C-alpha cells in the first residue's frame, strides 16, 4: 500500500529541521519538524522490513534522532535522495508494521509537523495497557497524567515540562493507592508518549472505572501566580477568566500531541448526554471539595473554591472526574518544588487523602481494609518521603516510634501519627 499525502504546498524548498521518536504501548511515533507542508509518499518494504517515506521538494536541514525504546519496532534511521529534490527517510524495522502518516498544523511553539505512526502488524506483540488485574468489585481510580510525548504542556523558565511533573505525581499517587489497597489505581499513560484525550477517556470507560483524576501543572503570564487549584466540568462555562483560559489551553493538547483526522470524533460525547450528568457533576464537586480541603491543609492554594471549566477530558467520562493543577510551573519557586521527589510525594499524598475522604461517603467504595496507623516500610521509602506522604513530619514519626536515626529497613513497621 502506498499512502499519498498532500497538503498546501509551500514556496520553495521545504526543510526538515529536526525530528523526535515517541514510543508508547500501542504505537511508535516519529515526528519531523518541517518548514512548510509538502507532498510525500509512504510505503513499506519486506525482507528486511522497512518503512520508507519520500518527501518531495525537501532537504534535510538538521539531525534526525536515533530510535529509542527496546520494544520499538524501529532499529535504525537512514536518509537518502532517490531523485533530485526528494528526501527519502528509511526506518529499519525489527518486524512488520502498519502505518499512518499525517500533517499537523503549526501550534506554538511547534512548526508544521509530519507525523508517522507505526502500529504493530502483529497485535500479539502489543502488551495490554491495563497491567493491573482488577476485580469486578474493585473501586478503580484512573489517574491521568496530562500531556506527554509531542505535547510538553506548560514549560517553566528552567525548562521543567508539565508532562514530566504530571507523570511523576501520577505514578506516586498510583503507588500510594495500590499499596493502601482500599482502592485500585491505573494510569492513562506510563511513559513519555502522547495519549489522545479520547484515548484517556476510552481507557476509563473500558475499565468501568469509578473515579477519574487528571494531573496537571499550571501556567500564567504573571510569574508570581502560585498555588494549586482543582477543577470540575462546568456545564455553563468557566467560573473564572483563569478557568476559561486554562480549559482552552488544556483542550488544545490534542493539537500539540497529535491526533489525526481519523481519530477525532465529535460524536463521542453524545452517549453521555443523558447518562446521569447531574449525578456525575454533583459527585465530582464533592470529590473536588475533599481534595481541595486537603490541599488547603498542606499549603498554598491558588483558588479557595472548586473551580469549573469546560475541560474536554472531564466532559467525556461518566464518572466523578476532577482536574488538579498541582502548582504553577511558571512560578520559579513552584517550578523548582514540582521537580523534587518530596514535593511530588506530598501532593500525591494530599490527593490520596482527599480521594480517601470521598471514598468514605461513596457507597460504591469498600471500607478501609487495613490498619492505616501501622505502616510497613517498602523499597524506595525514606522517613522524609513517608512523612510528606502522610502529611506529618520526620520528627513526629521518629518520636512516635522511638527511632534513633532516619535509617529504615524494608518490612519495618512504623506507627503513623493520625492527622
Ligand atoms: Zn495541562
């Protein structure tokens, strides 16, 4: 099969100025930055397996990346010039792939991008994303680290990326929830690749999840803006200018992260219109209020009330859903804090406690099944991490347990102060 691509043709020569690989569980994506749109032909060859794209009227004006990820089908990248003015890029493959090629419009700070998605031809190679086995009666929480891959989200002055912070906090939250055992948690992405907003929602729906928490970090032109905020879906428009602006930015993730035409589905929401949206909004507000309460106890909040805005990712799920802006990546102090293990763990702990309080009043949620006052030390724990996670201090935990030092051993039981 040969794919022919046409978009508006630019004047003069198109330049490929760079490229990136992103490797996710269901596809490997290669992105070329291009100075103007042009025509191309893509095809695959066998024995050995290769993917070839000929880009017309184009020269290479920058380096192309090496493939990454052991499980990626791509082993090498080569370029050539089969005829004058044509840039050929060959991807050497370990195994056959199916492919899709499309052009993304410029979306600040990105120029035009030519996107190549490679899917496994043999689906048995694809590992199912839900690595966690859940039982029918589990209370399943979907944790959604915002952005990823081609979409960095907000960017701090020191170069901190929202996608990295969000994944860090989300992984910690998942670990806390699953270790505690009352609820179960699953991530919508567990690496640096983009999952479409629709893909995130689809995961929650297919797993019949009970709650959805999207993790983000905020951005503002005003560098002094700081603190965390929590949002639920609004049916009437945003509760503040900030929320309106934020929802616009977050909803644009697909433009940055890359969704081809085939994946867009304006009809997705239809099914939800009459599916108890009032219940969902009411429950989302309660969940948000519980988390906000814990955020207030733990530190600076940007907004003292639960905010509302039209987030696409919240709109499409039929379960209680909130979006946490964990701090301002555009604030120098918060940017620094958001990159640290201690602060990420603190925020994850705060969200967990809010979620747990919500769980207490949700008849769908099981009771606490272990003694929370006694904690068993795990791999990777430290006294300071445990302290921030449970909202206490190293001194209090040391005193309560008569600890002579900060040294812990795996399996050690610690008494945890009640908060
Ligand atoms: Zn975001």
